[in-house]
C-alpha cells in the first residue's frame, strides 16, 4: 500500500452506527492505508507522529471536546471529514467553522455517495501533498542556489582590487552596488611598471550569475596580458585598444553570447598622459582639471559582438592635479532628472564641484540611499593631488 494514501478514521462505533460498514468500505480499497482509532487522545498522538493524508473523525467526543479543531489544524492543509448523524445536520456550520472541510452522514445509505466524497477529498489531499513536495524541493533548490551565489559572490569580491589604493602616485577608488546578489559590473586597476598603470570599468550585458561569470573571464584575460608583458612575450597591455581587441576575440570564442561595454585607461606618470580605449562605454568618463570639467571624447563598438569591431583610442595630457570619474550606465537609472541630457548634465555638474570620496559623490548626486537599483551601478575615480 502507498503510504502517500494514508487515511485515519477516528470514531466510536457504539455512538456512531455505521462505522463498521465505513471501515469495510475503506478497507476494500487496496490503494488506501487505513488506521482506525476509537480513542481521541491516542489518535492525536498518532497524528503528531505521522499526519494522515485524510482524516475522518467523530467531532463530539465528551473527553476531547476540541478534538476536531486540534486534529484538523495538525494535518493542515490536508482535509478533515466530520462524521455526522442524520439527525445532526443543523450543526453543519459549527462543524465547518471547527475545522471540518467536508461532512459524511452515518449510517451509510448509499455507498456511491461515500465513494464520491472520499475520492473528492483524497484527490484534493494528494494534490496538496504533491504541491508540498514540490514546495519542499523548490526550497531546497533555492537554498542550494543561495549557497552557490554566496560562494560566487566571495569569488567575485576576491577578484576585485583594494577599495582604495595608490599606484604610481595615482589614487584609485571604486564602489559597486549590484542589482542582484552577483554583479555584472566590474572594476580593476593595477601597476604595469614604475611609470605605467592601467584601469578599466566594464559593464557586462544582463544580470546575475551569467554576467558575473564573464567578469571572471575578463579578470583572467587582463592578468594573462600582464603576465605576457612581464615575460616579454607580448606588449598588448601597453595599448588600451589592443586590450579591447584581445578581450573581444576571446569573448567571442567562448560562444557565451555575452558582450560588454568597457573603458580602458593607461596612465603614464613620466609623460603625464592618459591613453584610453572605448568599447561602447556610456556615459563617458568626466575629467576635471583646474576649474574645467568635461566628458572625454571617443566612441567604439561594444566588446564581444562583432569579429571586426573597431575601438577608438585617444591620448589626453594631464595636469599635475586632476580627477577622472567613471560610471556604469546603471547610475542613469537612479538619477531623478527627467531625461538623458539632464542626467548627463547632473553628473558633469556634480563632478565639476569636486568631492571628497565616492560616498560624498553619491550623497551629492542624491543616490546614496538607493537600495533596489534596477541595474548594477559602478563608479570609479582616479585622482592625483599634490
């Protein structure tokens, strides 16, 4: 017999004539596992140990006046059928309020009616039982997914650079606010030589785990280019556009169907210049020098879409003191301005005023209390002060 079709009958045959014939009818169903009690206290103990799929019970125990409500609550959401004597039908509303989901009159006068009531309630109970099984399976899957995402988040955090660091006299700082547990925005900066340092801000298409996985690939690609330079086997790391081209090729080769927008910058402390490449990045970084603040020029195709993608590279001269502020496009989703032009002006105006750190910048933009961002938000600042 299937334990999934476990049914419990709780009634006193002396006070409820016809219980014997009901037991006989239930026992004739070979798919049903039936357990019979004539003591409500023992029945409650059995229910606590193993709740039945269906309970058929006598409601008016003198020794256990609350038996029906206690038993029905213990097996919820599975149904409880209350046995009634034909002369007790006026108490229907009270029984339903007390926990009964259906009624069965004794003694039995029509076995087909009993079969109909039982099959209807057993079908309902089996559906509820299955839904609970799938709910439990879903909860287990969600718990495993959460565990995997937490592990992925730890990997992603370990790949990110120090939140604030000075490299070759340049001060780097970043903030990332993911829209989901994992982020598709990624930031990195590192020393190439005593005079050269590189940084980039990337925004991977989509959200969540698949986009976060591409950040692992991006980190690996740039690390490999740096290792090749240190070994003297290639010098692609000295050209931001070459870096974009290499990342573009390798991302296409993965066949993941993912792409990214990215800004890559190369700082030369001796020449006092910024050489950069643009891979579809928007909004463009804001360069503030003296009393002037402006968006850098340039454009280029996103990385990972086209084999023949072209990436524009430019060089700008830097003053002794400057600040460069980069955002991913998620920042545009949370600004209060009515249109894109107004949002770009807001970013430029606030960056032109200057800021102490990126937390101060977020306060001035009015986005420091944003919790449920529709897109990942990343910000990166590169500054040099005498």
